[in-house]
């Protein structure tokens, strides 16, 4: 019987994705997402919003700036509360 062990990928690095909120340029609180490389420790963000597109964007930004030597970063761990539904708008008078 052979034992299978997981090998470290040479092209993909795992990343931690943090969901939270931060103040934007106008001083208003807004949903934001950050990403941190597990191997290199590099952290980038914020990217505004909690949508799938924002997560993809922050991982692409992390891949661009990280010096861990991997070609891609993949979200393996998530921290914080992800909010995807926006509250309903009040009708204008």
C-alpha cells in the first residue's frame, strides 16, 4: 500500500482572505476585502466590496505584488464575516 502525501504546488500559493470594512477617501465606512499570502506574508488591500469579483481582484493584486515565487494565489482560508446582500434603499420622497 502506498501512501499519498500532498506536495507543495510550484505554481499556486494559498492565501487568507479577510472580510471587513474600512474608511474610503470620503471618510465613509465601506465593505472591503484584503488578502495575505501564506508563504510570503505579503498583505494587499483594501479592495472595496465583498463580491466574488472583489475577491478575484484582491488575489490578482496579491499575485502581482507578492515575492513568494508562485504564479498564482488561491483563497484557501477566510476570516471575517462576508456580507453580500446590501440593505434595501429607502424610497425617495
